[in-house]
């Protein structure tokens, strides 16, 4: 008996009674998962011809611009609908002309610095440096059709340009704020439309004029038809867009 009492004094050898598990408390409660949010369908006419002709990366630029405006909550009155989108059109003759100028600009430093002996030691390096600089001058002009996109919606007109450094710059103007529009034709029979808003200039004489240029359009009629329905009537009449 004394030995049993000594063993019972050891805490690790005492017999402990485990509580009976409550079946109600230990029942597994199913996790109530929230249903996924409904997919938002952007108001983009994917079956229109002007949309299918755009490259995928330019379609993404337009989609991001419309999605950003909707996410900021600026479309409280009515959703923004895409009416037209396009890219600047460069004719083959214009591209050949730019390449010819590029070749001449690259050859001039070679003859002046290397062949004539003006700079024997560093002439080659200067020519190589000028060749690298000329890439950033002429390539953006030649590749405009794959980097720039213009769009007209029910709320605004904007241009989205992807630079050589893969950054995107956007210029936009509200259609209701447009105070002047200008249509002119270029030598290659393409059209250019300038949309300007001088409302900020009326409040602040030093404020810049908000301007969007839709440049080098191949089909000017479609753009004029869309703008004649969305711009103020006095602006359409002054710019002669309806004709």
C-alpha cells in the first residue's frame, strides 16, 4: 500500500480521465464560400471590322484605357461604349522615303569623319554612336502603326501610344468639352483630325489646351460620321465634319 501511494504521488503516473468529446461541438461545420463575382463584360464590339483589324497589343491598350475609367467610377451616368478605333496608316511610299532618309543620315557621318580623316581615332566610334541614336529617331516613325491607337467612345476621344521604352502615354478629351475641331488632308491622301478643348484656358489663361490628334487616317469618312453624332453641333458645323 505504501508503494502504491508513492507511485501515485508522481504526477506523470497519475491516471487522468479524458473528457468525453462532445459530438455537437466537434462536428465539422461546412465552410461557406462566397460565390465568385460575376464577370464584367466590357462594352467593346468585338465583331466590328475596325476592332478585328487592330493588333492584339493595341486591343489590350484600348481595353485597359476603358477598364481604368470604369474602375475609377467616372461612368456614373451611362457606360462608356466604344464607337471607333484605328491606327495611323503609313503608305509604302512613305516607309521607303523614311528608310532612304535614314540611310543617307547614316552615311554622311562615315564620309565626313572616317573617309576624310577629320577624326581618325574616334571617327568610327562617333559614327557608331550616331547609328544608335538614329534608331530612336526613325524607328518610332516607321513603327507607328503597331504602337499607336486612336479610339472614340460615347464619352471621350483618346490616343494611346506605346513608347520605345514600353511605357504608355494617353491623351484624352471629353467630347462634350470639345470647343474646336480641325480636319486636314496630308500629301499621302490621309486625313488628320485635331480635337481641342479650351475650357481650362478660359478659367486660367496659363493653362494648356487639351488636344487629341487623330493622325494619318486612311478612312476619314467613318471617323467623321462618328464625330458628327457625338460632338456638339456648333463644332461639327465649324469643322465641316458632316460633309
